[in-house]
């Protein structure tokens, strides 16, 4: 089995519909990954253990999605030097602006690469993880280039009624 270099973590089962977009992109690009529910508030010990063991387990990128008071990506970034890509999940009350602000405004020293709110942000998180890994993996770089070319080729030149 391929080594797992990407961890997708999320604050709740309810985030999975969004975070699956990241997992689907990784599947398309044949990047092995794991998925876990890790909540900054409900399972803080699980968060700590995940961050503490991430380097030793061989992870190279962590995609972290959460909504509302979305502290998971930032707390994970404080616990590991592995790049953390944050996905603001669209919340019911504030449409994900709360999630975005919670994730993007990190203090100097502990960055989180923050994506757009919702499904597009999650898909882009998968692509960002792929781009990071492709720097050291020529075969993956080729697959990513082909994926991007196919997307460009699928865009029509003219709109239709
Ligand atoms: C956050 O609270 C989760 O990331 C989720 O987006 C939000 C709501 O969680 P549930 O109440 O649906 O479990 O921690």
C-alpha cells in the first residue's frame, strides 16, 4: 500500500459533505490519504495526538476543514510544522464568513494556507496539496498537469443560451 502523505481532518461528521471534495480530488490524482474527525473543541486530545505524531507518521500536508468557531486548522498549525491548508466550511448561521475569519487571521509565526469558503475551497485544498507533493514527485506532477489541461480544455470558448 502507498505511503499516506496527506491527512484530511474535519471538526465534525457534518463537514464531510464539503471535505469529500478534497478527498475526491486526491482520489482522481491517485494520492493516498486518510480522513479523520478531529475537533478542536470536542476532542482536543485527539487533535494534540494527531499534531504530535504527524511528522513521525510521514504526513506531508494536512487539509483541515471546520465551520463556525473554526479553530481546528490554526490549532493544528500550532502543533506541527507540516503545512496546514485550511478550509472554511459554510456555516448555517453566518454562511461561513465566521469560519473564514476564524481560519485566515492567524498570528505571525503560525500560518494556515486558507482556501475559499465551502466546496470550491475544499476541492482547491486537494489541488494545493497535490501541487505541494508534486514538487518532489515527477509522476504526480505529470498527472496534475494533465488534470489542469483537461479542465482548461473543457471550458467552451463561447457561451450558449
Ligand atoms: C465545527 O462546528 C465543525 O467543524 C462544524 O462545521 C460545526 C458544526 O458541527 P456539528 O454541530 O454539525 O457537529 O466544530
